[in-house]
C-alpha cells in the first residue's frame, strides 16, 4: 500500500509540470475561442483572463470613487430628414457643436428602411448562434482579411481579454469582398451588403454636411456655388473610401463589474455609424466622466473618428468610448467605420490651418494605422497621440 502510494506520488510529481502546461494551453485556446463559447458552456465566474486591474474596472472613476451612481447621457440629436430641408443651416450648427463638444450624436429620421436595419441585427445575431465550428471557419489573425471572426480587442496582444466577440466585414470594393463573407446564415451576404450600401450612402451625405459645417464647401443647393474646389474633390474620394463593418456580440457576463466589453478606445476613420439594439452598454467620456448613451429606437449613434479629428485640425473631437457588459442580456451592435481610400494620406485640411491655428497633426494613412495596431497593444488614444505635432 505504502509503496503504491509512493509510486503514485512520484508519478504525479513527474507529470504535473507537463500537465500544468497542457491545462494552461487549453485554457488559453479556450479564451481564443471567444466569450460566446464560454457563455454557451455555462460559467458562473469570470475567468482571470478577463479580470481588469482594479483601476480599470468599470465602476471606479479615476478619482477612485466606488459605487458611482449611473450616469446617463442624452446625446445631441440630429434629424437627417431636417438636414435635407429648409432648416439645414440650423441643423449644421447643431452638427458642428455636437462634433466639437461631444464627438458624438444620435442620428434620427435617417431614412434607411426599418427592415434593412432589423434584418442586419437579426442576421448578426444568428451568425453568433451558429455552431462554433461554423463560426470558427472565419477566424483569422490577418488584419487585412476580408472577413475576420475573433474575440477581445486585439486577441494577439491583449493581456486581459475583453468580453466581446466580433465579426469584421471589409465592405469595399463590395463585389471583390462579398464572395469571402460568411455563406451562413444563408441570407447573410445579401442582407449585410444591403445594409452596408445604405450606411455608406448615409455616411456620404453626412460628410457633405460636415464639410459644410466646417466651412469647407458651399451648400450644393447654393445658387452662389460656382466652381468645384479641392474640398469637393475630397468629398468625391469618399465614394471610393474604405468601409469596415463590425458586428459586436456581448454575451451575458456573470461578473460585469470586473471586465469590459470593449476597453476605452477611439475609432480610426472619419465617422462611425453605430447601430445598437435596445440593451445599453456604450459609454463615452464626457467632462472627465464615463456616461452611458441611452439607446434610441430607429437611430444611429454617430461618432467622429481619429481621421476626422486630424482632418479638422482638432476642431472636431474623436472621443474615447468603451462598452459595459451585463449579466442578463445578450447585446449586439453593428459598427460601420468609414474613411478615405485605404492608401490615401489624411492630414489637416489646408483651409483649417493658418497662423492662429497651426497644423496640429502629421499626415497619416490607414495602412500606417493598421501597421500601428498590429505592432502594439492599442491603449486609449495612442494612435492619435502619435500623430500630434507638439
Ligand atoms: C466599436 C464600438 C460600441 C458598441 O465597435 O468601435 O465602439 O456599443 N462599439 O458596440
Ligand atoms: Ni468604437
């Protein structure tokens, strides 16, 4: 008995380092498979991999006040329909002040048929309900792949993972990328392509309004409008600009206070059009506080990205935002990120640079951004900071 015991002990001792490695590896790859998978397998506690350092947890402000009461924010509302009518000048003023003060606004009366929007949410939801093996076909570590299924923020770099899975769809040029998009759910390509075209149109109309609000172009309906300017040419370039659609899936999380769905970040492009379902979670930084954006039915949350901050020479702000998770409900959002063509450098618009407002940013392009994020962990506003001229 004693001998057998000893043998067993030494065998265990001899095995344990190897087994420990194996277990760690299993755990690591389990996390690479995403949070939807974890949730499906049923967990009652957040694994260590997702636990943020105390100061980065969602309910602690930078002043270390615990149990801060929840702050909800009503963002400025821009009525897209009104923007196209006789009140355009007033709406442009609201647009300018929203972009300067919040970096965010809610777009209502946007004119995209409600079934196009609800179909996008539905097909996105269905994608994440597919068997894991089907979803896993689209996993890729190639940042430029036309379709990429993954988890966290940057799963190759993040030390602490966040509670999000995503499906990224490159949308331009659509005929080239469409055959690479998921073939199931069966209507995914069709519905997502329709949605992508509609949001692209909205983006183009919004950029026209934004250029007008910055005083860069005259109203296209203005009788005084004579010749095509350099800025009109830039507006035309957006038609061939980059577009990336990200379907975000935030499954219920057993301990939402310990982690985040997305860490504080800014978006890289000119504008992001975000569609969120009725479950709240998005928070933006406003007057040094994290405030929750209340979902409004049939609207888009639109935010200024790094490229627009650079292009406007700092007038319009690319604002930090993050996502909270909750223990009760799945949350789905679809972010549509738009910019100029991939290789086109972006710098401050010459018309917005003068003696009083010297050039505040270096020129940059999307390719340099991709290189930037693949080479290091994106932390807060690092990218924008790296473009600043001091
Ligand atoms: C994003 C983003 C917010 C959300 O995709 O960049 O900020 O509510 N999403 O999912
Ligand atoms: Ni974002």
